[in-house]
C-alpha cells in the first residue's frame, strides 16, 4: 500500500504549474483534459518532486466552498513537508525565485527547517538534514 496522490486546491492550473514546476523544480507528470462529475471541463494536473512516488493533484477550485479552501487546506497549519538534500542551496534558490518564507531557517533535532507559503497560500516546511 502507498499514497499515490493528494490534492491541493488552487485558483489556477497554470499559475500552480509554474510555481511547482518552474519555481520548486517538480516534474509535470500529467496535464490532461478531464470532466467534472457533472460533465464540465477541467484538467487532471499531477506534479511531483523528481524521483518521488507520491504526486500532488493540482485541483482548480470548483464553486464557493472549494474556493474558500484555497490556501487554508489545513486550517493555517504547516500541512506539507518538502525534504531536500541540500537545504542551503534549496533555500537560496527559492528566495531568489521570490518564494515567501514566513520563518527564518533554524535547526531542530529533526533537521534544518524554514516555513514557506505555496502559490495557493498553504504553509510548507522546507526540511534539510540535521
């Protein structure tokens, strides 16, 4: 058993792809036309870090309730965790790409960490080795 995908609700597919692929360096695994349950057009967009098995389904908000979840999918907590081998290089690259960090880097028993915000407003931990 494994987790194959999880969804992040976003405002716009292309802006989300640009952030995850262009800024974070994820791979665009799939971008296919699809339909909602009631037959309206949508896209099936999957990204994932290079070499990872679990992907992120970038799901465009459909309706007011989903729009309210954009950026608040885990009630303001850090809900996503991106582990990198070279924390300093990843941090510098992300700062240069204007990624918003809401904390400065710090060392914890589990490794280096800094909290950043994705294109939708969700909080992520950037994690590196201790």
